[in-house]
């Protein structure tokens, strides 16, 4: 499975980004940020026009996306160690599952709105963008997992490994 995913994402990087998997990962991340902006705007609209429960769901998803966007951008730009990238991958997978559940929730809200003969266009849009975000986040996690070795900063990890060995403990001098 890992080899097949790596081959697929390498072919994707070759066709879209000139063979650079780092550019593929960055481009995928920017598309996630774009959908995040759209979902955030829709969340404010839903919060102002719908019930308290639906408004909370919309705003909570926007807050979670904002936190993931800030943390993910920091990790993608600055913190390239294995702990940070692994934590980030786990967060992305969890958010992908969260947006799949939101997709189902917004479908139910849409059905409720239609049963009450109200407009359900915002629920349809939120369901659509939740599914798009779910797919983007899930595929981003797969791409990042297949090419995480290219993201990790091996030189920095090696230098911190050796610098911690060089800074060894020196016992206090004995005074007689």
C-alpha cells in the first residue's frame, strides 16, 4: 500500500508540479486553506441565519480549521522534525474524519429545512464544502505520509542529536 501510494503521488507530482513532491504538498495545503476560507465565510452566514445548534456546529468547524491552518502552516514552514510532522498528520486525519461527520450532519440539516419548507441552500453548500474539505484533508494526509521523509529536516535532526551528546554533563569540581 505504501509503495503504491508513493508511486501514485510521485506520478501526481510529476504531472502537476514538475516532479517536486514538496510543491505538490504545498499546493495541496494552499487548496485546503482556500476551502477553509470559504467554509469560514459560510459559517458566519449560517451562524446568523440558523438555529443555535447549527450555528455552533458551523462556528466550531471554523475555529478548528483556523487552529489547524495556523499550526499546519507553522509546521510546514518552520518545524520539520518528526514529532511535529507526525502530530500534524494525526491532526489532519482527525479533521478529515470530523468533516465527513459534518457532511452527514449538514445533509440532515438540509433534509430538516426542506421538510419545514425553508430554504436549504446554505446547508447544501456546507455539506458540499465539508465533503470537499474531507477529501482534501484525507488525501493531503496520504500524500504527506507517502513523502514525509522529504519534509523532515534530516540535517537539523542530526545536528541536534550530536549537539546534545557534545553538551555532556561535567561534575562540579571537588574542593579539598
